[in-house]
C-alpha cells in the first residue's frame, strides 16, 4: 500500500488503519497475531488500540483486555516491530474519572498503564473519545500536556468530537500554549456520507487535520447480500430502504465493472475523498483483511465516484465533494 500524508504531522501512513478492538473477543490470540503480521507485511503502518480509562487505573485492565495485551505481546516478540509503526491509542474516559478531583493525575496514571500493557514507551497518537461531561476542554488538554512534554504521547487527536468542539479546543490550546488536536476520527461511509461532509470535511481541509474514517463499511450493511437481513440495525435504520437499495445497486454495478468485491469498492470510494487520511477497519481474520487491503490499493475514476455519490443530495452548507454524475454516466448504470 502506498502511504499518504497524515494532516500537518510529519507522518505518512497507509490508507488502511488496523483497529484491534475485536482482538480477543471475536479474534483469537493466534489470529490476531496473523492479522498483525499480514498488515505489516503489506505496508500497513497504523495500528489503533482501544481502552477505557478509569478512576482507578488498575481497574482499566478489565476494559483494555485483551486488545492492548495482544498487541503488546506481539510487539514484545520482536523489538523491530515497533520501528516504523504508528501506534494510535483510542481511549474512553470513564465518568468517575472525569469527575475526579485529581483528574490530571489519574489520566497520566492510566496512560502509563496502557503503555505498559502495550510494551512500548510512547503513543504516536492518542485519540480521546468524546463525552459530554468532560468539563472545560482546557482541563483535558492541561491533563495531557505533561504526557506530550515527556514524549509519552507524541500527538493528540479527537474521536467522535463535534466539529465545533475540535475548532474550539484548538483555539483555546493556541491561546493557552496547550497541545493541539492534530487528528479527527468520525464515521464516514458510502451508506451515509452526509454528516462527515456537513461537519468535518471543511474543518479538516482548512486546519490540515488528519481525518480517520471510522466504520467505513458501516457494519457491512451494503456489502452483504441484497436479500440478507441487516447485521447492525443502527446502520440499516439510517436511510429509507429505497435509498439504501439504490446505493447498493450502484455499488454492485461499479464493483462488477471493476472486478472487485462490494467491500473493496466501498473502501476505495471512502479513500478517494481528499479529506480522508486513512480508514480504520476491524478485521476478524487475515483473509478478511487481505480482501480489504486490495480495496485500499484501488482507485476509482471520477465518473465512478460521482455515480456512487449520485443518490445523495449535496450538503446544504456548500457544494458536495462528490457532485452528481453526468447524464451519460447515469444512463448506463442501474437505478
């Protein structure tokens, strides 16, 4: 896989990032190691771990296990594996932690515990998952500042933050000489691209923030067989069934034209957006990852991009990144 710029950081990353949240739950330790080996052998270099940070760091192991442990075990088997790897932690802050008077001390203790489980000295990127009860954003940034200064965390990112919160956080950080957020992670898929285009696309381009597309396959809602029941009703309920079918039919037509699977074509579409730095996928087998990685190397033509974008109305805040397809393209396609 060819690497691409990662926002305004000095990193270049692979178009697919490997999420490990299912390691140990839906993926055995042996299969997790096989997935990591395959990912690295094919040029993948961004591995995302997930954990819940608690008021009592020793309890966080209940929520971090087994993902962090399995990645840490894999790294410990060969010190060379850490070289060139971008290790991105994504953490959820527990309610009791956010309410703690010694919030900053406990955040740093949780970070040290995660690094110990991962058998590494630092996070290349630490992404904080949004929650309503953070309190003032500067409180969070101040708690993380010592970790950045000590190079335990090299870069900070936001996950699931409303776009305006990211902009506000960085404005506050620049005024108070606090660490800024350099990346944003949020949902973006062919099934429903509109929230990303309305909220994040312009912000990421203007501030040169690296965007990590979460759930780029939308729980395989489009990639599964047309007559199959939805695997995840949260995604299936996003759109009217007529729209969903229209998008799926167009996806199938483009995939057949390219000789690719539906999932490969979906990923190629997500990665064709100029604001997307990488798409985070959670493979449960090496075979599944191998299929998806082929999609990351494919490039859709401009006409194919527009054809898949056609069922959606351009975002009201401005022109869509994917304009409606011209009539001569639509005339040859289903729907």
